[in-house]
């Protein structure tokens, strides 16, 4: 049986616009809503970090993140 491929969101830090973003990706994440820190926002840089271990690759953050390039 072939190994199953999984999808995961990765933040493109060069294209992310944290000054314009209101962290839509964080607010929409279904894993964050369960109380787990799948997406964390760095308080200094305002850039999002997505946990490889917790991300399920649902794509919600990609759809809602207007200024976040994932």
C-alpha cells in the first residue's frame, strides 16, 4: 500500500502583509477553535506560524486570509 500524501499550509513570509491582516486565518482555523494552537501569530512581527503537527490541510486559512499568502 502506498503512503498517503497529506496537505499542510505553509506561510510565505515574503508575501504576507501582517500590517494589513487582522489574522483572519487564525480566527477561521477549525483546529484553533478546538483550543489547540495550530496557528500562532508572533506578537512582534505579526506573522503567522502554522504547526506542522496540528495542521490538517483543510484549506480554510488559505480561503479567508486576504493578506496572508499560504
